[in-house]
C-alpha cells in the first residue's frame, strides 16, 4: 500500500523540488555563474554569518529533509534497492541538477548542496530499511 502511494507521488514531488530549485522562493537569474566548491567550509561560513536559527534550519535542514524521499526510490525502481546503485544514481542526478543551476544562472553550483542532499537521501534509505524490517505487512 505504501509502496503504491510512493510510486504515484514521487514524480510530482520531484517536479516540485525542481521548481523550488530553479524558480521558487523568489529566484532570479544571477549576473554571473556562481560556484562554491569548498565542501563543508562554505556551510560553516553560512552558519556563522546567519542572524537567525530559522535561516540555518530552513537552508541546511531543508537541503537534507527535502531529499529524504529519494532514499525510497528502490520501491519505484527495484534496481535501486541497494545502497551502491542508489548512491551512484542519486549523486549523478543531483550533480547534473546543480550543473543546470550553474549554467542557467538560476542558482549556485554548491558541493555542500550535493553532500547535504545525499545525506538526506541516505537518511531516507535508512528509514526505508527500518520500515521494511519492522512493518513488512504494511510496506507492500
């Protein structure tokens, strides 16, 4: 039952995330292509420069939590049940999306985003495995 619901909802959810990443939240096209390739350090600098915890939770937490559903992709695509194919596919896809943000200047290519998004996907993978072990009858 849950797997069927997931298969229906993941495509619209993905399209919604793409909208947020390129057009949502008042995004405008940058004058220059922006690139942040200082993993972890740029996020630490961002946190130090923030005035409110709300901004930190929204940006950093959002980059993790919004990608948790992708840890369940094995339900829709059985070849992605294992962590290796899921990681390879997810990191490839999110890197391409970050690249599109860079080339369209509708966002910033940030290595930290790739790391945070992948952490969210991995968290979802762990939750999926826990659900499958605990509630075998519900996760059909």
